[in-house]
C-alpha cells in the first residue's frame, strides 16, 4: 500500500484539479507582489553583525551607549588638483565652496571640517588632511543620524558631491554611505546582467535537452514562480530582521539553478513515460511517484545542508541562508504541485513543436502480437541492452573496464587541484575590491596620498569605570590610557599620534588610530590580535578585560576567527545529516560514505581553483576577474553548505535509477550502465544550466559575487564530469555488490524507494 502522503498520489490529484492548483499559485504570486513592495526597506548594505557578542561588538556598544546614540557616519570628500596646490587661493576657494554647499544640506549633514578651519584649532590635524605634495586635501563630513538606513538622504548627499564642479579639480567622496550605495547599485546591476545573459543561454540548453520549446519553457516558468514567491516571503521575514541586500541575488541564483533542474527532471520523466505508452494522467502519476519523490528528497537535503549556515552566529550567514532555504522550499512545493497541474493542462503540447516519439518497443509489445506481457526481468534486460548502445553506455563501459585507473586518475586531478587551498587567505573585501567608480578612485587617492586605513580606524574603548574597581588605589588611569596610545604609536601598522576622546563623566576613553594599511587586509587582522594579545595586556596587566578593541578592522578579525572556529561544527552537522539521509534513502552504508568522500574531493578542488584564480591571479584576463589578497571569509563555508546540497541532487537522481534497476536484476555493473544512460543526458543538461546561471553571476563586478558564482560553477562542473561520470561508475565497479551493503543491525531502517520500479509506481497510481 502506498503512503497517503506519497508524491504519486499528490501528483495525480493535482493533475485532476489543475485550475485549482494554478489558482492557488496565482494567489500566492499576487500576495508575494504586495509583500515585496516593502523589501527595499528591509535590505541593508551595512557591515555584518554578530549574535555571540565578540569583543568588537562589546566595544562598539560601549562607545555607542556613552555617546547616547550610534556613531555618526563620516564621509571623506577628496579634493585634488594636478595644477594647483593647497597654498594657492584657487584651491582654498574651491575647498571653501564645497564646504559651504555641503553645510547647506539640512537634515543630511551635521558638521563639515576642512583643513583650513582645522589649522586654526589643531595644526597637527590640519596637516594630516593635506597630502605631502599639497595637491590633495580632505574634507571631513559628519552625516546626521537620519542618513543611516535612509537611501533617499544618502543619495541626496552623494548627488550634491557629484554636482560639485571646478575646472582642474577632482571632487570625490568615499565613506560608509558612498561605499554602501555603490555596493547596492552594483549588486542590482549584476543581477540584471545575470538575468539578461544567463536566461537565454539556459533556455537554449533546455531546448537542446528536451528538443521542444514548450517543454523547455516549463522549467523557466517554474523557476520564476519560485523566485517571485520566495522574494515575497523574504520581505515578510525582513519586517522582523534586517537582511543583506545580497539576499535577492542569492534567491535569484539558487532559485534559477534548483527550480530549472527540479522541473527538468520531472518533465523529462513524464515525457519518458508517455513515450513508453502511458496515458497522460498515468504518466503524471508515474513521474510524481518517482522523479518528484527524488526532487522532494533532494530538496530536503539542500535545505538541511543550508541549515548549517544558521549555526554560524553572524547575520550575513543567516540572512543569505534564509533566502536560499525559502527559495528551495518554494521550488520543491511548486515541483510537487504546479508541475503536475501544468503537465495536465499541456498534455502532449509539452512536446511542441516536435511530435511525441513513438512508444519504445519492449518484448511482447510489437504491433499485432498477442505475446504475454513481459516480466520485470525481461523489461530490465531490454532496458540494459538499449542503454549499452548509447553514448553514456560507452562512457560507462570504458570507465568500468579499468576502474582502478579511472579512480586513480580522477582522484589525482581533484587532489592536485585542491593543493593551493593550503594557501587560502580568508578575509573581508574592502573598498579596494569595488569596481571602477568615483568611489574607488577616491579610495585609491586616499590610500596613495594618505593611508589606506584612514576610512576605518581601529578604536580602543577603555572602560575606566571598570578599571577603577580592579586597579590599586592611586593608579593614574588617565596616564595608563596615554601609555596605551604611546605603545600603539610604536607599532609600524598604526599611524602615530592616536586621538584620545573622553566622555563627560570621564568613565570611558576612546582611542582612535588609523592603520597604515587596508582595514580588510590580513596584516590588519594581525595588528588587531597584537593589540589584544600583547600591547593591551602589557599596559593594563590584570585589567585587560575592561579594554575592548573594536572598529572595522577588529570586526573583520573577529569574523575570520569566528568562521574558522565554527567551520568544524558546520561540517560535522552537514556531513552527519547527509550521511543519515543517504543511509535511509539507499539502505546502504557504503553509498553515503562514498558520496561524502567524493563531494569533499570536488569541494577541495574548488577551493584550490578559487585560490589559483583570485589570489594567485592565474586566468584573470580570461575570466575578467580582479586579483585580491584574500578570499571572502564566508565563501568557503557558504560554498560547502550550498554545494553539498546541490551536488546531492545529482547523486540522488543517478543512484536512485541505479538502485531501481539493481532491485530488479541484482546485477551491479548492468545497473550502473542503465542508471548512467537514463540520467546522463538530463544530469549533464541540468549541470550545464547551473554552470550557466552561476557563471552569469560570476561575470558581475562585485568580487564577492564573482568568487561565489565562480566557485559554484567550478564545483558543479567538476561534480558532473569527474565525479558523476568517472568516480561513481568506477567505484561502483570496484566494489560490486558491496555498494549496497547494509549491516544486519540496520535492517530496521525504513525503505523510501526514491525511484520505485515502474510496476510499483503503476500500483501506486492505481491505488489513488
């Protein structure tokens, strides 16, 4: 008896009530449209936040609470001339005009300081605002608290700076507001570019796989439905939590990949059953009882793998993870319900403009014969004979003829590609990774003429009130703060003469010191840890717990270490769940172990290739990428969760077809040939679509999206070629029936039958 919740029963019901199902999804789309109108207010380009309260967060809150509000955003306006110097009247007049214009922005600008004004009060500060060649001056602009989180006010300031014009002068701005705006606009541009270039190519691949335009269009429609509804749900989540503006890119990328792939598998299985002679409703039920069940299981695997992202106590992971989980869940629900409904409405029109192929002949089905119906064994052997003559049958026979050599060669290639991973340098990309823009030019001038760390200084919050309780009576804590500032000045990573600011009650001292290097560099992380581990303890022996190193460099250092510390936990969680799911699905101890090993090999190779391309610069011209000193710290663990889920799709679809044949024949080698032949074309097409989608995102301008898209594309390519086409069949040939070994003490495990035999699926449909 089939389960009352079987996917075959659900598909048959949806096929009988197609307009009701379509109506429900239309209502969901309308609801998503209303919900998504508020998505823009929920998205933010602000720095990552933590949920485990590291030192950088504690220090930032301490400073904020003593300032009775959040720290105001600072923009640095760069005024540069190649023909006029700072001492000349023309330069002074230009700087003063820009200062007056910015001060006039009521509600946007709180304060403006230029070097001419600073010279009156603090000559040393004025000198730090003028370059050595006196051709560049900096204007410090403090924005109002209302600007934070307001795109309209931020744009008003940026437009005012862009409107400043003076012959012979460059007038540019760089800071948190301008960088955030540049990031969000570039992300939107990259998303449009990915859709414009990726979708037509994906459609061509689908046409090549199906040989029919309507069949090729169904997966795209389903992917768009999943994306649209997921965006609406994400907007609802965004009413409760701030989300990264990258979440829309994430939803679109993952939604296109899994949505198209899942629909592809189901539609092709439906067409396969129709070619075998099944009626329309029967074919929908058969596809629902086989391919849809595999889709459900694969989707569960992807979602469970993505849950690993929520283990890391960082809002970036949880934000992107939420978007990815929602779109995968919606895609699976659409595959189980909307695809059968659309197939019911389309019928054989799904093959337009190509006519449906004649049903494949099987023993006893020739026209005019009255032979008895073939047995399951006869059907299986006939299928094996056809499979052995195909392209994938040839590939499988070649690989399985020399399984040891095949495993050794494929494994060696993957291991060799993984070796550069040992040199992976995690970090956080700063303004230096921005695409060509006025903001990047301003940053480059600032970095070249002043210091790369001016924009994001290190801050040390000294809780003097806490120190008073631990320090010996009579200790001059103000002198201790001065001594800490002096000790920092001796470190070559920091700019000399740190600024010390005290609150009104003298309970908190904040030391602000820029770095001589980029805040996102590995060297900046090292400087932060020197402060925490060496300099601060030496100055405040026994009271270092009251001194907090914060600021953007400290946040970056905390994020890199936190991700490194949580990576083993995430790996254990995802690998453990994947092992259990595959163990239950295939009732084999060997299958999940091999799957995990192969996925780790392809993942390691992907990491190594990322290092070769982005850190080493190999192939940059070919791919059009930017060389950087670090790989985004969140990329490796993010790729692991995404890819472990996605790669399991192919493994499930391939092994379920192999298992289906093996259950009927108990012939291992024959089953591998049949399974690869049955899924080779579809898996290759699905992989090609994923590679196209991910490559379209990798072609964008943001380095972090380039790294993510490129890593996903490389991993899927490796997975669909070396792993699925070589390692899987070769290893199965080596192990023989051991592949399906299940200890007696695990015989109690339930039987899922992801790909039921045709007869079992028939019985399931007939029982509806």
